[in-house]
C-alpha cells in the first residue's frame, strides 16, 4: 500500500467511525464537578448523554485517546513550518481551537 493510499484508508476509517458514534456537539457538563458528564447537543435542540450511548461512542473515545496527541501535534507543527500552510491542517486547528474555547 502506498503512503497516499494509507492516508486515504485511515481517513475513510475515521469517517466511518465518526458516523457510527454518537453525533452532535459534545460538551462537558453535568451536576457533579467530580464526575462531569459529556452531553451531545443536536441541531434539533435535543441532547443525549454520551455515556448512555457508550456502545456507539466507546470506540471513538478509544481511538482518539491521548495517544493520538503526539502525532497530531507534530503534523500541525509540520504544517505550520511548510512553505504553504495546508488548508486541512488549518481547518483542524481552528475546529480544535473553537472546541477548547
């Protein structure tokens, strides 16, 4: 498999995994500061506790564990050093920045 094919295959797998997971805009919240909830907010105004949908979300959470941070950070830094900024890297950085608040 070529490197390009490898990148495309992983992108496809992430896309499928996201589609199988709990959708919506995930936000921290809940009543207990010691055990906050993660709640998915949907466009229609409804919500769903991600923990209640763990069968759909567990794999997503496991795949995007802190183990992903190192390679992701390096990719963003590499993109920042490039002669031209990769639009996909910039789009990801902006989404993450928005999510971080």
